[in-house]
């Protein structure tokens, strides 16, 4: 009966692994579905003029902030050199 128990345990393990993999697959499918829906809604929102303008303004504001930071850093370096 050693062989019989071996195969019984092996098939039970395979069944448990298949169930676990099925749960993983369901979770991955739900994640892909949610990401797809979010991408579609973003694309749909970009079709609206107001949304697109807000996004572009945010990007410009970020670029201006980065440029101002670079200017401040450069001025600080110049002040450092002048004080020496």
C-alpha cells in the first residue's frame, strides 16, 4: 500500500497546488482588468479639454519649480565663490 498512498498524496498535493494557482490567476486577472479600466478612463478623460489643460498646467508648474530650484542652486554656488 506504499505506492497507493504515494499517488494519493501526490494527487492531493497537485489538487492543492492547482487551487492555489487558480487563486493567483484570479487575482492577476482582476488586477489587469482594473488597470485596463483605469487606463481607459484616463484616456477618456484626456479627451476633455479641461482635464488635458489641467494636466499640462501641472507639468508646466513642475518644470518651472525645477528650473527655479536650479537657479537657486546656481546662485548659491556663485555666492559661495564670491565669499571666498
